[in-house]
């Protein structure tokens, strides 16, 4: 009797131990299945991934049921892609494009067409070797290896020598990729030079999609432009944060309009510029400035007529020419130079600004130096880097930036190209 009770106790204890260790055994099994699924995914065999994860779900549904469903969905989508790959590969095989056929059929990693795809690959390889000339395949392999390493000159030289009919499509593909890559990179560089940064960035990205390690380093271009765009955004945010107080803007505009009504053209021009320094898009100030400049031009033309001798001899300057009218004439010339700069007519702008400075300048010498520097720097940016003038343009631009700083000139950042303003900031001396 006692022996029977003891045996029953041992049996119950064994069952209890098994009950306690079952979750541990289940965890080990699901971990193993998850590891196998990970290996299968690395090999692209999504059907096996689904099999392993669904087996895990049968053990631990709460943890693996959704993984199982997602894996089955992914495997089904990829199977549809394999259908397209098989159709392409068979079409290419039938049309004797054996290299293309092998490429597409190799993409099929599972499914009902896997066996037939493998047989077609072997046949394509045999036919490819039979039709190839002795030099064609080595040349193609040289071109492919060079292309993969980003050595486009070597790749193009080898690919252009491939003449075998069955190898020619692959060689032409390499040549086309190189041609498109080079054209895209050239467009990106030109757009960047002209300040069209977003479009330039798109071109650099497209070049990267063709060949990530191609010559010209488009990755650096993408990063460089991303930094410039981020800086522009930051500058715009700072400008928005520093937007003028509405009351201050209203008062400054009222003063400018009052000076204009009283015919104090020079004061009105200064006041309108002050308004625009607070808000460069202020329409009333822009229109008012244009009216004042028109009045100054009219006054300048009247001064010329009064100073011209009636006896037909050559023009000379009377004492009046050294007074207020002469200063008005200088300011008109300065304004013409600045307008020419914004119209990208740099030669005309250079001429007017140099003439203004050579005549002694006036109240706005700092502005003249700054815009002359901006003209020279723009010409350097837009020129071919091999142009011998670039270095002297840059040197002269830096000197005029320095002189503008000495005149304590402060340009309106939002009206200036970011690249020009960046150079100005690098040259600006502490005031």
C-alpha cells in the first residue's frame, strides 16, 4: 500500500516538472524557427520565411501570428514579381538575348517556375558560349568589372569593342548607363553653379541611382546641397523671427511718405530704404522708392541741360555741379549699377559702379563697394573654373567686400544670393 502511494507521488512530481519546463522548451523551439526564418530572408527565400514563422505561430500564436501573416503576404507579392521575371527571361531567351535571359531568370528563387528557369539558364549559358567570339566575353567581363568599380573610362573602352551579337546588348547597356550618368552629373553641377539647388540635388540623386560609386562624387554633391538648403531654411526662419514690429514699420513708412510729399527726395529715398530693410517685400515702400528715383532722374536730367553751354563748345562742370545736383547724378548712376546687377548684366553694373566710385562716391560708397564685389563674385561663380579671370575676380571681390565693411555697410540678407552673402560674412570685419 505504501509502495503504491510512493509510486503515485513520483509520477505526479514528474508530471509537474514536465509542466514547468514545457514553456522553456517551446521558447527554444520558436527561437530556432525565428533564426531559420532570418537566414532564409537573407537569401531572399520568402516562402521559407513564411513556413518557419507560421510553424512558430502554431507554438506561440500570440507572439508570431501577425509575423506569419505578414510573411505569407510578402512571399505572395514576391511570387507575382517572379512571374514577371520568368516572362521576361523566356522572351529574352526566345529572342537570343541570352545575357538578359540569364539575368532575369536568376531572380526566381522559389515558386512553380523555379525548375524551368534553372533549365533555361543552363541552355542560355551553353548557347552563349557557343555563339561568343573568343574576345567578346573577356572584353565584356572587363567592362562589367570596371563599371562596378566606378572606372567608367576603362569600362567604356572595353564595352565599345564588344561585337558579338549575343553580348552586344549588355555592352550597350553599360555604355548607355555611363552616358546618362555623365550627362546627369554635368546638369547637376551647372544647376548648382546657377543657384538652383533643389533641382541640382535631384540630378545628383538620379546620378547616384545609376551608379553610387561613379566618378565625380555625387554623394558629396547631395550632402553639400543639403547643407546649403538647411542653412537657407535656418536663415529664413531667423528672418521670420526677426520680422519688423508692425508699428515701427508703419511709422517708418509714414515718415518716408511725408518726405516724399514735401519734395525731400534724398530723405525720402533713405526712409524708403529703411522700410525695406525691415520688410523687403513691403509694396508701398517699393513703389514709393521707384517714384522718388524717377524724380531724382528728372532732376538729374534738368541739371545736365542747365550745365551744358549754349555756344556749342564741349561740356564743362559749373560750380553748381559740385553741389546737390552732382550728388543726385552720382546716386542715379549707383542705382543704375545696382539694377544692372539684379538683371545679371554684370558688365554694365561693373561700369556704373566703378564710375560712381571713381567720381568720389557719395553717401553710399559702402553700397557701391558691396554691389561691385557681388558682381565680381557672381562672374567668378558662373565662369568656367578654368577661366584665367576667376582668380582675379575673386581677389577684387574680396577687396571691395572689405572696403564695404570699412564703410560700415549692412546689406539686406534676403535680397542677396546665399553664396554671395556667405562670402561677404566671411570677409566682414567686426565693427
